[in-house]
């Protein structure tokens, strides 16, 4: 129960909020997993010692390889929200605004004073609400910064990034590991509009009233 119940609950929640799919949410059940593995190896030791020793050696090698990747290989490192927060603090100017995806983690490290908004505010993302929030938030802002993860489960279609790149002029962009940032300027107070993907020109002979 200790091992499988949290995994099952997280799996069911992921249908509504896929953000709960990360392995870090299962760290607290790791002791149960390792106790189960050790019990199995110990039970096997009494029946077939060479096999149990082989499994123990295999687990030791694979665990050591995983730890090596975690501590020394950059591609396995976790997202560097601390480094990104420091970068925004250094490069932002008074009058800027900050649009953040996954604001809970970023806000923990960000110590700057820029006004900021976390989007989307619900899942699934509501395009109409995002447009309203973006137009309201952007008024009076000289520039808007966008912070998001490359693999963003909250906005898999990159809707927020697309509506910013449409009317906006990108003046700076970059990435720190799997986190992306960009700064945009806009020429109007309500720059964010719904774009028509396939516009059609049609004449109805003045027969529509």
C-alpha cells in the first residue's frame, strides 16, 4: 500500500493536471521500493547465492551510473531556476513585466521587483482568458519577459509564446538548460488578439442580415 497507492493516486490526478507526472513526487516512497528489492535479494540468497550476488552487483553498478549522471552530466541536471532568476534580475529594467510559466518554482528563487503574472492560471489552458490577462497585464509595460520550460506540459501548443511572438519584437532570447527566456516589445496597448488560422473571403450577395 505504501509503495503503490501514491503512484496510483498521482496517475489518476495526471489525467486532470499532467504537471503531476514527475518522478520527484515519488521520492517519499523510495524507502518502500528499496526495502522490497532488498527483501527479494535476501530471500533469493538462501536459495541461490550466486544469482543474488549477481543481482546485487547489477544494482550497485546501475545505481552508481545513475549517480554519476546526476552529479556530473549537465544533460541530466534539474532545471536551473536559480540561474534563470539571477539572469532576469540582472537584465530587467524598470517598467518591464514578467510572464512566468510554473511560477511556483520560479518565484521561490526570484528576488527582483518586476510585476509578474503566472500563466496559464488553469488547466486546460483557456485561450480567451489568457488573451484577456495578457492585454490587461501588458498595459504600460515597456517590455515583457517570458519564462518557460522547453517541454511545457501546461501549454503544449506554445499558445502563450506564439501570441507574444506575433505582434511583439523579440529583443533578447536564450536558454539555461531546459528553461527558455525571451524579452519582447510591443507597439500597442492591446497587442494580443486571436489569429484566424485559415481566413476565407466570401461574398453572400447581401443576403445575410
